[in-house]
C-alpha cells in the first residue's frame, strides 16, 4: 500500500471520529429517558370463578365471568359478562349482571359497564326486585351503587324509573332517584 492509500483511510477514520464527537457534543444535556408503561395483562382466565367467605365462614359473595384479565400497571381486573351474587342472612341473594366490569386495584370499587341488571328473588314477606340500568359504580364493602344513567326498578307490581340512581342493597335497603322520576304503583 502506498502513502496515498493510507491517507484515504486516515481521512475516513478521522471523519468517523469527528462525527461521533459532534453528535455526542450536541446531544441535549437535559434529555431524560422515559419508560412507557405497558398496559398488557399479567394473567387472565377463561371461565373465571371466585368465592368469598365472611369472618364466620359463611358464603359472602360469588363472582363468575366468561373472561377475566388482570393488568399489572394499574392493578385493575377486567371482566366479561360478570355475574356477582351477594349473600345477606335471612333474605334471598342479590344477583348483579353486566356486560363488562372493571374491579379497581383496591378490590372494593367495581365499575359495571354496558347494560346492568340487579335482581333479588321474592319471598312471602318481600317482593321480587329488579333494577335495570347501565354504567353502575359499586362500592362492595358498603353494598352501595350509583349511576347517572337512566334506571328502572320493578318491585313486585310497582315500577319506578328516573335518571340517576343511588342504592344500598344491604338491610336496610335505600333507593334514591336523582331526576325525571316516574312511577306506577299498585295498591291492594
């Protein structure tokens, strides 16, 4: 090789080193690496079933869903076609159905999405009870539910509907409509 050929390689190496130096020199000093959270499931189940007992060992609730997906980033649990049954001593259980649900990370707040149906079978002393609504928020520890959507309650032969419902489905049962209330009642 001649001196001229070495000179070409030397110039190429010098250009590569200077471009690397310039790129490093002009890089912003306050650049911060940002890690983007990945909202992907860490576990899931098809044909999900969960049973919860109270302190006395009696059945407190059951939860069944076609599919359950848990996300690690926000610790939420997403359910498809969930059916939750809440048991109270001395009365038939409450059955809560929806199209989808999200259980928050605290496991106490549940958002029921899409159409929501709540029912309780009747006995000789209490009427059959049904609530039809959508987009219901439930606090499980206090058995309190609320929605700003339209709702309809069918209590035996009585029917009440309105916009916005607040309900406690634990003894004593409390129901409040927020606006546009209409009712049809049968007296014996």
